[in-house]
C-alpha cells in the first residue's frame, strides 16, 4: 500500500490564516529539567503548544458553523476515514478563481470525498497565500451536496470567497453534515481517482475545527 501525505507541517511561528495568531511551540518540561525527576540517563521532553483550531491542514465539523451541529468528538470516523475519493483539477490562476459546478458537472461524486487541486498550496507560508485564492461558489456547494459528496477538501486558503463577510460554502456543506478539509497539499501526487482519503479529527468535545493529518492510500 502506498501512503501519500496531504498535510502541511505545523511548526512554531506558523500562521495559516491572516488575522489569527501563529502557532507557538515551547518546552513545558525540557530534557535538561526532566533529569531531576528521573534516574541517571533518563530524560523526557514535554511540549507546550498554543494554537487556534485553524492551523495547518485542518478539518471543519458542523459545530464550526452551527451551535447545534456535531463537534469534532461527534463526527463518525466513517465520515472521515478511508473514503473513496475523486480529485477535481483546477487550472492555475492568480486572480480569485471561482470554482463553479461546471468544473465537475460530469463527475460522479456520490459517496465520495471530493478534493479540489488548485495548486495554491505552493504559496503556503507566504503573503501571497492569503489573497486572490481559488474558492468554491455557493452553487458548487449546493451541487456537491445534492450529488451526494460526503466530504469536500481544497488546497487553498479558504473554500469560500474571503472578500465578503458571508461563507455560503461552509454554511451549505456543514448544515448537511459534510465535513470540510482546508489547506491540503501534495494533491498533484495523486491520480484523479482510485485512492482513499483520511482526515480523522481528534476527539475534542466542544471544538469545531482542528488540525488533522490528512493522507491518501492506494494499493
């Protein structure tokens, strides 16, 4: 079995979303300090991590958008693990590419994780990542939902157009229990179909979004 990593590396100072604080990683208990608690030649590193849920490659549950929606602890593993998948390739652009249903209207998405490969992940970690990014339209989200997609992912800064204050794609998909995975990477390493996608969330109660180790498997 071949495993393809689709996640960005999370590290100290990483800022995934403009306006949100960066990740902070430091020692809670350093190796040097731990030696006082153990026998000779025994040491451990305990880390302290401060981050917002929207860091790195992360998964959105309905609770992220709706107060009465399922949180991460309530997402069934079957909705995020080993999903039959399809990739929709979007031509490269640098000017707010609106991805409508015409990009996938002839594709069978029923029961599948639908992943949009826009090539935008190459800008991750730079200022260019935050503006003019590709996004799905409200109509595209409605079509995916009606066609039976079970998860939607993208390698862009946001699955919605961030120029306005509404988020119709998040609203449509999460209202119907369809998880969203944003900030994917390495989708160009996968075939269009014939693989399985996994983005299992940590079992956090009262949390709507959190980093995930997204990956694909192929026989």
